[in-house]
C-alpha cells in the first residue's frame, strides 16, 4: 500500500488516563506507556501505524509543554515544526483544529486525520485500508469518521449510526452519518449491535483541513477566529509567543464531536467508513488485563518486570513498576498496580472506579502522586 | 495481686511466623511487631504481662543471636544473665529446658513458666489468676498447662482434654490432663467444644524446674544430659562458648509437647488449669484482621501508618510499612501487606496459604526478602 501524498496525520497526545492510575500519571500519561507488552509506548505505536500512510515526516503531535521531552524521546525523528505545544489542555477542538490550521497554511489542500495517541490496534492492514478509503471521501469534501464494527454491546464507547451510502467514487463503504449517539445503556447497546448499522466512534476524523475549519467556523465562529489568528503566526517564533499568551486563556474547551462532527453530520457533510479491525481505547485496567490475557479469564497477566511476581490461584493483572516481590494469593480478576510511590489493589470489575480513587488521592493532599 | 516469689518466667522468642510474611521476617519476626495497635511489640507486651507475676528482673528471654539487639531494645531492663542466645533454633524443648536448667542452678526450687513471645491476651487479670493457680499446682509437683476455654470450634489449635480434678489445695480448677490432641478437623472441633472438657493448648507450661527437667530426662535422656552439661557452664563465660560450639549442633529438635508434656500426662504428672481469658496466637493475617476489626467483618483495619490508605468498598486489613499511597477498591476480606521490598495481596480466607508463598519466594532466589 502506497503512502498518500496529500495526507498528514495529527496525534493529539494528552489526557491523563486517570482510570489507569497509578500507572498513568500527570508526568507519565497513558500514551507514554507500553500497555500491550509490544516494547513500544502507545504513542510510538500510533506514530508507527500512521507513517506508512502519510510518509516520513508528515505527522504532527499536539501535546502539553510538560511532555515535550518525553514525546521527543519517543519520536526522535519528529521535527520541531511538527510538535504543537499546548500552554494548557483545551480539549480536542483546539488540539485538532489548531494543528489543521497550521498545516493548511503550509499546504492549502492538505487532508488531515486525527488519531488518539493512546489507542491500540493490531490489524494494521485493515486500519490502513479504512484510512485510505476515508481519505478518498475527505478528498471529495466530506469529513470522514472511521467507525469500528462492534464485537460486543460495549457501553463504554459512543456509537455512530451509518445511513445511506455516500456514493463517493473509490470509497464504496463510506456512508452518510445519520447520527452520533452517546455511550448507551447495556440494553440500548445490545439493540445497536443487533441492528447492525451502529459503529463504535473511535474518534478518528479525516478531512481536508479547509473543510474541517470551515465547519468549525460555522458552529464556533469565535473559537475558529482565535485558532486562525494563532495559526497565522504559528510558524513565526517571535510572534507566536505573544499570540499564545494573549489568546490561549480565552480558547473554549469543547470536544470536536460537538464543535465539528455532530453539526457537520446534521448538514450532510459527514461520512463514516467502517473499520473492520480490532480497536481498544484501553480505558481501564480491565481493558489492559483483557489485552494481555487475550480475552481469556483465569490467567494472570504480568505487565512490567521490575520485580518478582509470585502468584497462587490468582488471575487478572499485575503491573510491576517497582523492584519489589509481589505475591498474589487466591484472588481472581485482581488488579495490582505496584509503583514506587503508590499501590492500587482492585478487581477488573471495579476498574472503572479507579477514577474516584484519583479524586480521593487529590483530596488527601497527595496530588504529587497523580 | 502480689508477685510470686519463687516464680520465673521464660519467653522463648523465636519462630519466623512465616504465615505473616512479608510483615514478619527472619530479621524482624512476629514477636518484634505490634500486631494489635497497642503501641507495644508482642514481645514487650508479653514481658509486661508477666512482670506483675514474677516481679522485676525475673524473666528470661531465649532468642537467636541475630535478635539480641532487637530484644534488648524492646526490653532495656533485661539483664545479660537473662538472655539466652541460641546458636541456631533447636525447637521448644531446648529453648525452655536450657533456660530451666540454667535457672535451677541459680535457684534450686525455682518454678518456671514458659510463655510464647508472640501471643495476644487482653484480659490480664484473668491471665494472672490462671497463672497463679498453675504455680500453686506446680509447687505441688505437677507440670501445669494453661488451657484456654474455647470460644469457637477452632481447627488451628491443639486441644487438651481435662480429666479428674487434681485435688491440689489452692488450685481448685486444676484437673489431671487426660489427653493432648492435635489440631482437629472441623467436625471433631465442634464435638470438643460441645463436650466441654476440651481446652485450647496455648503452649503455656508452668512447673518446678527440677520436675520439668526430671520428666525430660525420662523421655529424652541424651538431650537432657546435653542440656545439663550446657547449663553447668552457662554462667561461666569462658567455658560456655566451647560447650555451645561442641554440643549445640547435636541438640535434638523436638517440641516440648512431645519431650515433656505428653509423656508427663501419661504418667499422671500433668494438670491443666482452665484460662477464662481471650487468647490468640495471631497465626495469620486473618487473625490479625480479626483482632483489629473486633471480629466484625465489613471493616477495613489499617495497621501501621507509614503511608496514606484510600479505600472504597473494601474490608479486611491493610498493613502499611512503606510510605506509599495504598488504594484498595471493591475487594472484601482483602489482605494487603505493603513493605519496602515485598507486597502481599490475598484474602483472609487464603491467609493460611501465605506459608506456601514463602516457600515460593525462597525457590525464586529472593531469600533475602524472607
């Protein structure tokens, strides 16, 4: 499969992944960890997954100033011009639209695709096939989402309802988006999977940069103007700083789903391309355990090998980040995350509750461990 | 209650307490820990429980050479002459009989009582009442055990079956021991408790030193002779060392139950005095949790306060010996023992299996963590 000449990928690398605490931290967020045991961080794996599509040097990473060094260490080949540093996190619209606006000034006809830095995909061929089709639809003027064919009635993801075929030449599977729906109840999720025209919203959006920015301008004109103002001076180091200082604090925090995708769908500008590949946002330790145990219960996965793990009648996952001996006896579906300054003990069934623990840690005056 | 002039207590302070790993270690065994939250180690609490009975300066501690400094730190008032240091552990007969033989050379008519360094008793008045009665029976020539009135059909203890009253003046509750029985099955334990004449064997033996040694000589003449040979030179520093070097490696490892108590019972020389007090040998983390939660389930006890413990829907016990944040979410009857170099995660139901973990740690080449 050839690279796509006019395509540029954007990787927003933010988000603490608080349900993965104490592995994921403010200073070492989820995308900087190897959660799959592949030997690569999720960020590096995302970068490597995209390079065959875009060609070398055509990926832009948007991240916080605090993560600059870590990102550069992960992707030494990343040029300075391809790192957008956020003064502070402003949600996905700013991250993606600012990158798109900067890229459009460099390349007016560029097609951009945004891909989270911390998702897991193994079937890269099928991934590339879907992206290539989405780029074709984007070239025709649509904003294309990639929707994952559900393998189970998951309640942790939003869904995209596919409507009529869009009739784009070279993108036979692209369908007009009928509706975006929020995370459903278990009952509703079962219905979605049965009906067959609902796909998981994996947050992958591919569009011509000008189309994306035009849609944003319709829905959020003030934010759009601020982003364009920043983009206009972004490649002039002397003018960028003052503009960031002045404009950044005013930037609205809004997810791109609300500022662009849903309004564009309502205007008939949005298509979805079904992605027939495995995909996981690895949102909690239950997902991490599942990835490592290949979905089979009854096994004990060990992530990290700093210490010695001794298990007796135990299953689930042990994350070993200290050099201690960890012994787990007689607990099934356990989650043990052992780091130098914090320990989490729970079960996969309670993995979603870890977020509340993070809040409690903050309230306990131990925010430095977050 | 007055002190008993001719009484001397012996505290064998040994035993790694491997079911309490990684809290209890070779270099910090169970008796050096405060398992009750009283602020005192079990050894210190045992010493303090006995002092009102014996009077000051009349307690002898038998321990390993490695623990000398720790024992002295716990009991600064302990005179050198009252520490018997074992070259290596030789089981309870050597520990108790050697102390008794040394004391008899100093005080021919002394009555000795042996009390484990790592048991927990709260009702000290009832304890002193039972010991006082046992001393009276001992003065009459019997070896007296204190048997604990069972509160439940425990399967973790041996039992003593009480027979006919011994008819000792001043010791109205002392009964001839009909039988010692090993740890029973649950069914047998229930029968014992129903029948009412079975008491828990708490390993507390009170006897005239000469009677104890005489009974030992009948059953284990070789061991008895070696112990007497050691005792003869014990208080002569120049001669003690060579005797220990020569004799210690030959000393038979045998529990005093087999070398003295059971044979003496068969000869009608053994009585049991019922002890109507709470008693626990705190054999595993389930017992530690029970002690702290006052037997109530559904609570989470926290032992040690080095770190911050954050719990959500958790019960059981957390032992915090590192300065880390420990978060426990959604696990009931959990046992988390967090130490600087080793972590244990299990449940109270599996507490007995910790012993096997210790074996596995040894096999894994991490014996320095034991």
